[in-house]
C-alpha cells in the first residue's frame, strides 16, 4: 500500500506526519522506525512549514545518469560504464518554498530536477533484494549547480555544495511507477521531461554500487541524476520539479547578499 509522509516544523521541533486525506497524522519518530507511533490528527493547511522529508547523514548523488544529458553537456563523451558518484553537504538542504541563493562567486547557476530515494534500513554490500528492501520512499530534489565553478574547479564539491543548493520535497511516498515522468519548469515553462525508464543505471543498481563503497543509514538520501534540458536560473525565477504521486517541489531564486 502506497503511503505518503511529510516532515514539518512544529514549534522548535522537526516532526514527521503521515498524510491521510485532508488530515495529517503526527508521528512520534521517523516513519521508518519502530517508534513511529501515531500521536494525533489535525487538519492539513497550506501554511504548514514543510521541511525536507529526510534526515541524512549524507547526501549521495549520481552524475550523468541519463544519456541525453551526457550528450548535451559533452557530445563526444562515451556513456559511463558505472555510476558516477559525488556528494553534497547536508548544509545544502533546502525545504520546499525555500529560496535558492545564487552565490556571488558564480555567473551561472543551473537547475537539475531529479528523483531522490530515501533509505530506510542500514545497507552495506547490499544485494539487489536487500537494496529494494532498504528503500523507504521516494521524493524530489533539485541538484542546483554553479556550472561555471564545476567546470573551473575540475571537481564538483564547490559547484554543487553551496548552502540552499539541494532543495528536497515536498512529500515522501513509498511507491512510484517504474515509468513515472519527472518534469522541471522555470516560471511555468517546461524545461525538462523524462521517464525514469531512461536512466542508465536503475535505482537498485545505484544503491548496490554505493553500498560496496560506504554504508547507507536510515534517512540518507540519494539523488539519482537529471535528464536533458538543464539550464541557468536568474534572480526572481521560480523553479518547480514535479512528478505524479509526489507533488511539486517549488523554490524561488534570489541573489545572495554579502
């Protein structure tokens, strides 16, 4: 049965809830734990302060996981033979409706709409069966990238690691269609559209590969790559990443004032 969860701020605390129609069922702990008892029900409201639906010790990302995206960046480059991994700091996390801050060091900041996977069990050297069982749910992410700094530095840490460069949300769902379609829009104009079937490496492939290098813990999140159509953002833009069943991850864009 497909379940939908959100994480939100209640007073000074971050709280998990299960979506039940027009109501939120508040939980005592993250939903992948045995302590996630139901505490209370309340009516869902549009002004509920939503947080990223994950509690990661690390944010793993996969680069160049859609063939058309590889070709739009580097037309003569061969497709990867194995997943290309990189990491974002947890300080890059940004909630839905938060503002992406464009740093003064960069002259080109790009959107990259992606499916994200949240881990529910500790995984190390996972088999395909264990990897599938270790997925708690799915959400959306925007792998915001300072493209000029990514190219200049020769490695990706700075270009992808600025504060606010990892919007995640809005909902966490336990099931999605294998052929679900991810869409990115800027100011209402569609910029990216692709089926998950176009991934070079599947979610299970990626998890198995990662766990042969490092242990994944409950709450960790994996961004699974972006399709073709990436492009620059401008101050004042609104960027949306959408998928049926998960919802719309919407964020605004502004210049960072220093």
